[in-house]
C-alpha cells in the first residue's frame, strides 16, 4: 500500500527539482542548495546567486507550481471521469469537457481582461459553468440506457468539443487585440506568470481535488454498475453528481489558467491502473501525484527541445498522448479488458 | 423476516408484478421459480430498492424497506447478483470489502473490525486463499463465491440471490446452493433465491414460490409446488415428476 505513494512522491520531487533548475539559465543543484541554505540562515547572497534567487522566486517557482497543480488536476479528474463513465478512454480532453471549460474561460476573458485578482477569479468560475454544461450534454448524448459505450462517449465528446472549440476560435478572432496571448494560453503552458494565477487557481482546485480524494470508495462501488452500487448502500445519483461536479470544477480550474492540455488525464490514470490495480482509493491520489510529475517533465521538455524558443506544453502532451490513445483503443478492442 | 404484501410493479404502462405476497422466515431458503419473463428478477430488483414498487408493502421486522435510504436498506438486505461482468482489475479482497459500505463513515474509512468481517466472509465461502487474486482471473464459480462473500460481509439478516447459478457448471451450482442452504440454517438468514432450474430449487429450498406472469400461482414445500399439473401449466409444456432416489425431493423431467 505504501510503496506506490513513495515512488510517486520521489518522481514528483525529482520533477519539481528539474523544473526549478532548467530553463534559459541553468541553476545547478549545488547552487540551489546554496540559495536554500542562504535563505535558511537569512544571510545575503553573493551576486550570481542573488540573480538566480530572483529567477527562482519570481519565475521558476510560480511556473512550477502552476504546472504541477494543472497536472494534478488533469490526472485526478481524468481518473474520476474514467471511473464515473466506467470507460478507460474518458479524459477531460477527449470527452470535450476541457474544450467546454476553454469556451467559458474565453467568454470571461473577452468580456473583460483585467489582470486583477477578482477579474482572474471569474475566469475559472465561467470555465466551470461551461465545463458542467458540456459534461452533462456529452453524457446525455452518449448514454444508452444506463451505460455509456466507449464509441458514443468519444464521438459525443469530439462533436461537442469541436463545437465549443469553434465558438472559442470565433470569440478570439472577434476580440482582436489580445489574440496572441489567448492563442498561447489555448495551446497550453505557463503563458501566465507570477504567483497570482497560482493563488487564484488554488481555492477551486482544493475543493475539487479534496472531494475527489474522498470519492475512491464510491467510485469502486460504481465499477460494479449502478444497481449493485445501490444495493451495497450507495446513494448512486447523489454520489455520481457530486463526483461529476468535483471533476468538472477541477478540470475548469486547470483549463482556466493553463489552457487545454490533452491526454495527461488519459495516460496517467491508465499507467497507474496497470501498475497498481483498479482500486480508486489508491488510483485517485496516485493519478494526482503522477499527473503533477508528468506534466512537469513535459513542461521541462517543452522548454529545452527548441531552446531558447519555448513550445506550448499541450503540443508535447498531444505528441506523446495520441499514439498512447491509439494503443489503448487497440487493446480495448482486442480484449474486453480493464 | 421479509414480508411482501400485495407488491405490484410496472415498467411504464406494462404491469409486471400483480399483487405478489410472500414471506421468508429467518433460517429458511425460499426459491422463487417460474418461466422466463415471469417477473423473478423484477421482484428481486423491487425488493432491493433498485426500482420503485407501484403498490403494496415490503417490510422487515416492522420497517418499510422502500422508505429507508440505500445505506440503511443495505444493512437489512444483501444481494448476490447474476454472475455478471465484474471489474477485472479489482482483487477479491477489494471486492468483498465493498460489502462493508453500509457501515463506513462518509470518508470511507475501513476499521480492523471491517477487515475481520471480510476475512470471515471469505473463509465462510472457502475463498480466503483467493484474496489477493484479481477478479478477472477467476472462474465463474469462484466469482460467484466471491459475490456471496461480499453479500455475507454486509452482515444482513436477509439475503437475496438473483439466479446465482446461471452460467455455472453442475458442481458449482450444487456447491454454491448447498453452501447457501447451510448458511441459512446455521446463521439464521432469511434467503430468497430466484432459480430457473426446478430441480435445484427442489433439492436446496425449504419452500418454493411459483410465479407466472407476475402472479403467485402456488407456494409451499417443494413437494406441494412441483406437481406435474402445476408445472406443466406454468411452463406450457408437459412434464413428469419423479422422486430423487436418495433425498426424496421431487425431480421434474420434461416429456
């Protein structure tokens, strides 16, 4: 029971270290240590270290935090959607929720784009509303009786997602001036800088992820179908609604500040399930930790591949995720699986 | 222990159960038999609260089952479903642990007492050595035993079994039902089992209820219900009934 968490925490710590160390200026672990111990002693730092310390505090750490929180949100909500729909291909991106959240975020941005705390707070809220509308619409379109077949879910998700994306593009074209910034945001990545986005995202994320962390037992029950879950004592409709809302809130918080980043919510829960089994009490926290670590690694790669130019991290996750998706699809076809 | 009084259930405009009354005492196995479409599964689903009853009452010890929350109901009554597709990535232990759901707090914390109950339930169905195996690797008979253990872990006075032996080989059918019978008698459980195999019903049930087109046609001991005239009419096919050479229970043979 302890080992997977231990490994995930080590992986996450390494990813955080990489993310702080690597960028346009490389800061070595030794220098990181000197800076940290300097802070601890309250001593003044010599010159190159002083600059590095500024880079770390003002740029690297907030970005690392934003990316880690985004990855955690996508991993956790991906695992929750997979459990809720009893479908291994459900992921915030593939079922259209991310695009729906993106639409809400862009609507909020196009109304007004003030870089104030309360202006920023409104963006995830708008993203949350449209994310919820999207997930209910997709579920309603895809449902056959009590179950949601894979093909229906993906088809409905793609259709609704494409519609939301088209509306988003339209809105962005209309709102001329800020187009470049919005586009960079949409492709995913830490285009937003500083601590404000991190702090704005945090309350939404804490609520959403907090609920998901306690949903493991209910998700386990739901794997046996609604009927058995109810016979075992679960108030099924209420539990499903709570989890759906929490997962959508989590997705919306991630999308509102990091744009649409695909496939993390698909790959991470899947790998965790292959390694550590299907118990959602373990799968949800592991997917949260794993999601944070994987997106950090992807973001570091995005910074170094075409250095000094930066790639949007969404491009990288899609390049790795799409082939993985096809592999899962083939596996699903060959053996009734999971 | 479990008392149905004039239970009626409809799917849309179609009435599936017509004023069904029956009761199951603690310590006895009652078999629900009847041709396909007679309403056996519907009755199971209505009693377990998955579909609403249109009229009539479902009571246990003075409590109205439909009025209870799913969690309260799950402390009275456990269901062993038809051997359906189980999520294969779960281990046997994780699966049986779900039987403790009605006793967990809202955080889903599992106590040592819960673990002990799960261990005993697995021991009871002789599946303790399967605990760490994944459910997907098990045979149909083993899966059904795991589902029975999950129901026992619920620690309920009432057990419902919905065609528990469908798709099982002969030895699994017999061993599962003789285990259920033993549990009913030793642990004083009230067991209601929908069975489509008449001879299994005759062999393992204390009483038999014959359901045809949503109505109770006959109920009583296996000898009283499994009569050639009743069965021939209910199943619309002529049958002979002979005696089992050892147990003396009736054996139904189609002509």
